[in-house]
């Protein structure tokens, strides 16, 4: 049991002076007889600041009493009692003092010394002291604390001292609580992410620490794995640690690594601006380098800006290049947060340092663009009801940037990137919401970029016309028709800009075009190409109306859903066609002219659900249920090809003939090919689409199947849920149709999809397409059913895909391993990279002994009836067949190996392969990757301290695609 006391009194810091005043106030007789072994109760009068006596408090100082006392420090100079010996000592206590000891509290009044034994504790304001023994000399304002040896001679209860300067653990503490200065032996204190050890420490009133024979480390062990050894050291809490000459010690082994002075920032909770020291090294192809040097600027608590760069020495004849990076992170609580980074790199176009040694290095990869740039921007707002929402997700830059500079495998293999900046808002008390969006997508393989600047959308939620006229719903059968009629509206305005120019062809290139091209081209993004890029823009406005006529029950079990659609597209560019007899070709002119294109369509769908149950009543299986969902739908769209505002259908091609010498058709005339006219769209390639070139009147038929099994639950112990459902077939769907308006090939292909999951691990997805018509010798479909040929058959397989995926994981259920985890970032071997040096710390799950993810994909494409020839081999029906593997294996408690690989059965080659490992070394870590094949062949190994404060304390060895 503890003894404690609360002593409020004005004055300076004298934590235990109040204890002495308490003793002087208890009993003069007790002081003369000195009988500590016997409990002596005393009534102590409380005296206010004006001298008036208040409620008495009972005090007990014996060891037998294990209670808590509440006593006030008093001044008896005006009280006139017998304890005036203590009245002459004026206290400097400003606030309540709390003290306690597990064993006893002993007072020596003559020497003015108090002793607290066994788990002694003193709290005064922001000062806290805990130790086995605490001695207070209130005459000299000294406080001393030290541990006590146990029966085995081991020191227990070493002093722990805490004040505004931090937390200190020591062998012995001497502290003057009046001057706030102290001397600490064998001290250990934490400053930021680091720990300071020192043989002798002196502390001044400003909480600054001066130490001799000091050690600085980020290892939290009493005997650290490594430390920076210095004879002199100064610590300014929350700011920095400065040392004299120092050297690095690893596992008690002195190393020559060091410098004439040391500077280690130890920022507190708030961020601070400062220099980012670069790291040096040598690249195999670009010479010596300094990387990631720069400055971090923190103007306030909302913004942090990092400016860094790299420079490569190259050789005497050529400069090795440089890189510049800017990264700004911003956050405003309850409003938004974001990250913006811009990277610019410039490297030599050719290999400037060549090795004359015989080796098996992969050839140098020549960059497509020596100057590259990349922009990343993410902005995420905090959702607010009724407010607008601005968000951004931008990933854009040079086509060759990731292939030249990124060590991230995912980014290196990604063929395309998308960017979006948008603002959305719902108008309050209105069914209208609008959005403004800027988007961009780019293909890093082809260099094609498409922009939508801007994309404006205004949407009106579903409206019921009967409500506009104030009609109340009655719910009667004959009223349900108009009550279910609903209208939706969507306005879309887009301006598309692309650097890809499509080929200028008519009818697949068989009709000559003046200035026509058989292939397209990609316009490089440059200020000099701004005019052709803007000429390639296509602004459009779309009006989309959807009319729902309701959902009705027919014949008790059938669900009927009719719909009507109407849309308009407004264009601001128009294509004009003219046949030039002299050139025997067609001239196409693009003119700026407003054009209005409209279309409408209608249809209806009929569907129902059919259930079949097969009772089994077995030991584990209760029943099997088969759900069938048949559906029939009809859609109609008129023919707009004869509308001269939409299509050019009366173009007279004169005597122009095709390759077989046949005349091309002329509108309204008989010709050698067909009676139907050739129609050319006046808005070809426009973003909003075209009106129907011919009529469509089609019936589509669908049949969906799902099979489930009802089994007894293994996890039910209460009988409340004795059964559970297990899916045998998630879906077996058939879809086909018949187009009445088509002049041939009316029966649409049959699409089949099969989906299932085996043991909740193996996912199987199969897609197949079948046709019902024959082919001629050239592979084109003809209007003859396969059933009419000599070898009759109903349909022929034309396309098929198979996808299998399996997850091997010994852990299941609610275990930690079953929880979805983010993918760990790739190990970046760049020295001094500002990203975390322990990338796997939050991702590696050492509770899983092993895990494996595997997937297999295959694609079949019917090559047609054309036989192969020596100079023209027949196309392979199996176009894609690949196997991918990834996973990890736990070798020890702190060592894990990951892998990712695959095999392409079409090319008989191993796909991209990487082997990763991670080893936890307490305050250090070792991580590495090995890429044994491909253009990225190489390796990197990094041993580094975990603390971000010592991120430059690392050793890296790498051989990658960037420095072969």
C-alpha cells in the first residue's frame, strides 16, 4: 500500500519541502521522542492565506499505515501554536505536490532531509520522478534518486525522471529543484526517433543536456545493436542533437566511419524545414552521382514541400544527366488532403560508359526520349452533405518515363494511365445534379493520348409526369399505367482532343480518296504541333431522354418492361463529299458547320423466374435448387441512312469501278453490285456517335441458370442456422437473337458464359461464341446455315476464353491472414530515396507460413477455312495461353521470401520474374530483389536502419536496367 500527500502552496519548485512542513506541523512531541515504529495520528489545522483555520486533516506516518494522506502545506507564523519551528521556512511550492512510497517515508527534521523507500514517486506539475529510493534535502533544495540492489545484487528501480525536456532513465539523479539544474549518471533519454546514452549528463534550466561519452542510436534496446559514439554531446529537446567528433559502432565493433562533428535533427510533433543531404554512388553507365539532395520546406501545418535532385558526372566527353523532383503534400482536416509531385529527368541518349570486359550483360536499352517528365496528383475531399465535391487523380507524362526511371514493377508493366479532374454537385432541393470533368488517357506503348476538355454533364433524376399536374396516386389497376411512366434526362457536352489521326478511307480503302492515307499517325505533343492538335478536336453536345413506361405483371408470372429512348447530338464540324472525275477519287472536306443528328428507338422485355428443387435428405445435403431466368426482348430503330443531313447517300461516282471492273452504285440506279445506295456519314469519327445507318428490328433471347446446394452448417452449434447455401454453378448463361431488318445473316451469334467457384478457392470463367452460318473459301460468312451443308451441324465455335485462378493459403476464417492487405511497395534501390526504407514493415504477415496465387488464361480464335501455305502459314487457333504465379514463403520468424513469375506457352518463354526477400533485424532490415530475365534483368540488395531519421545510414548494392 502507498502513502501519498497533496501539498498546495505558492512558491517556486520545491517538491518535497512541503513534506518537511507537514512533519513540522504534525507534532513537536513526535519530533523529540522519534518513535517511527508506532503510528501517531495528528490533527493538522488547515490555514488559508488570510490566516483563518479550516477543516483538520488526520495524518499518519507509520509504516503500518498503508493509506493515502491529503495534507496542505501551511505557514504557522500567524497561528500561534507549538509548531512554530516550521513556520520560519517559507515555501516556494506553486502547485499541488503528490508523493508516495510503497515501504515507508522517513523524515530527519534536524538535518531537514526526507527519505522515501521502495517504488518512491514524486509528482509536481510537469515534473515526475520514480525510483527505488528518493532523498530530499530541503535545506539545500536538492533531490537525489537512485536504485537499490536486490538479494542477487542486481539494481532494481532505477530512477526515471520526466519533465518538459523529456523522459530520462539513469543510474543516479541529482537535481536542484530551485535552479532546475541537474546531474545524471548513466542516463538514457529518448529524443524524437532516437535515444541518447551518456555516462554523465548535466541539465540546465533551459532543459538543454550536456553529455560526455555519449551515444546516439535509434535502437530501443538497453544495449543497442549500433550507435554513434561521441565524447561530447549537446541535446536541445525537440530540436537537435549536436556532437563533436564521432564514429559509428556496430555490434560493439568500432568502425572508421565518422566525421568531425555530428548533427541529428530531432523534431517534435510539429514539422520543421531543413536540408536533405544527398547520397553518393556510381552508376555503371552514367558515372558518379549525387542523388536526392535538396530542401524540405514546411511553411505551416497544412503544407509540406520537398525539392530534390540528382546529378550524374558522366565522363570527360559527355555529361551524365540530371533529375529534378518537386513534391508537395497538403492537408486540411475535415476538408481535403492531397499530394502533387512533378519529376523531370534528362539522360544521355547513348551509352557513354562502356565496359570492355567479357560479360553476359544485357544490351543497353536506348531511350526513346532522353528528356522525360511525369506528373502525379491526387486530391481527395471529405464528403459533405449538400456540398460540392472536387477531386483529382492524375497520372500523366512522357511515354518513356516509367520504362526509364521507375523501379516499381506495376508501373513499369502498366500499358496505359488515366487521369481525371472533376467537380460534382447536387443542387439542393432539386432533382438536378451537374458535374464538370477533365480527363486524359494515354497508352505508353503507342504514345496515343486522348483528352476530354471539358466534359460537362447535367442530369435530371427520374420524374413522374402525373406529379407535375398534382394528380394523387390512386393505386387502381387502370391508373397504374400513367403512374409508372417516368422520364430521365441527361445533357452531355464534350470536347475531345487526340493526337491520333485516323486513316482517311472509304469502304475500307476500296474507294480512292484525295489525300487519303491507309494508316494513321500519332502527332507528337509539342507547342509546334498545337495547331494540328486543335484542328483534331471534336466538340459535341448530346441530349439523352429515357422514357420508362412501367413494369407490369402479365399472366401472373411474367414481368413486362417497355421503354422508349430519344437522343440528339449536336456537332460543330461536318464532312462534305465530292467526286472528282479528273482524279477518279472522292474529295472529303471538313467544314465548321452546325449539324443536328437525332435518333429514337423503342423496345420491350419479358422475363420471369423458374425454380426447381430436388430434395435429397442426406446426411450432409438437404436439397439442390435450380433457378432459371428466361427473357425475351424486342428492340426497334428506324433507318436514317436516306436522311441527307445525316449521310451522303446520293454521291455519283461516275464511271468509277472496283478491282473486279464492276461499277460502283449510284443512288436510284441499277448497278452491277447491289440496288442499295452507298451511304457515307457526315459525322464519321464524331464522339457522340451516328444515327442508325439502317433499320434494326431484333428479338434477343436469354437464358440464365444458377444451381445452389443446401448443406448442413459445420459452424452452427446453437441450431439457429442449421443450413447454409453452397453455389455449384454461379451462372450458365445463353444469349442469341434474330434481326428481322437485316438483309442477310439474320440469326445473331450465340454467346455462352459459365461461372463457378470450387471450394471457395478455384474460380472458373469460360466465355464462348458460336455462329450458325457457313463460310466461303475466303473466310467470309455467307447466308447459308451450317445445318444445310453436307456435314450438318447446328453451330460452330468461333471464339472462346478460359480463365482459372486459385488462392493457396493455409489460413482461413477470421485470422489475420484472411484480411485483405495492401500490396507492399517495390524495394527501391536508389540511395537516399525519400520514401520509407522499411517498405514491408506494415505489409509482411509473418503469421502465414506460405501463400500462393496462380492464374491461367487461354484464348481460342477460329482461324477460318483458309489452308496454310509455305509462304503463308495458317494462323494458330490458340492465340493466348499463359500461366502466372505469385506468393511468398516464410523461412523463419523474421525472414520471408516472395516471388512472381509466369510462363507464356505461345512463345515458350518465361514471363516477367522477380524474387524478393525481407529480413527483420530489429532496428535494421535487409531487403532485396532479383530480376533474372528480361530487359529489367538485375538485382538490388539494401541493408538499412529502419528509422527514417537515419535513412542515409544504409548500404546498397544493385545492378539494374538503369546502370548496367
